[in-house]
C-alpha cells in the first residue's frame, strides 16, 4: 500500500513538473527536490530481515527422496511407483482433480518428516534430510489462530 501511494505521488509530481513551460525556470526548487527524493527513495524489493527468519537453518542437499512410493487413502490406491527428488530451493506445484492424491502425498511427506523417516508409506521409501523442518498448513487452516490476520499468523 505504501509503495502504491509513493508511486502515485511520484507520478503526480512528475506530471506537474512536465506541465510547466519549457522556458520557465522559476519552478519551486522544493518541488523538484521532492520529486528527486521520491525517485531516489525506492524501497528494497523484499524485507531482508523477514526473509532471514526463514533461512536461519542450513538445508542440506537432501530434502525429500521418494523411491517407488505408493500412497493410499484407506483401501484406495492414489499413487503408485512414484520416484521423486525434492532438493533445497525447489518449488513445486501439485495439480490434479479432487481425489487424485495431492493432499495424501503431502501428508505422507509430513508424516515422514515428523518422524525423521521412521513412518513410511505402505510401499516404497521416503528419505528425509537431516536438517529438514517441515511447516505444513492444512486445507482447513486449523493451525492458524482465528483471531489473527494472515500476516500476523
């Protein structure tokens, strides 16, 4: 919001400076200095201190290695023979129809991470990196306190 306000003010100031007659040299100096200050006052693209909170622990080369994994939900087999390596810094999007096994796969990863690889899926093997600390937010968002705003939570 602050960046949008800054951009709008900068746009108005620059438009005012452009509207002046080219021969006119008596433009108020404070308006020119204010416009230059707005242009120079570009904030950092991200809050580096907030990002450092997430990167306080080193993540090793192994995050998750799935070998020939089968994911089930009750009697129904959702995924079979899944081999997947998830490394540090990987960003993944799971896409599929309802009931395809997206959430069940994430739950299997979360179970393996919570038990440091002790709890395994019905078939196959999940290897969890030693430095992995998984943060999981369910679809129901029951982990977040209801009274807090998203950024506060």
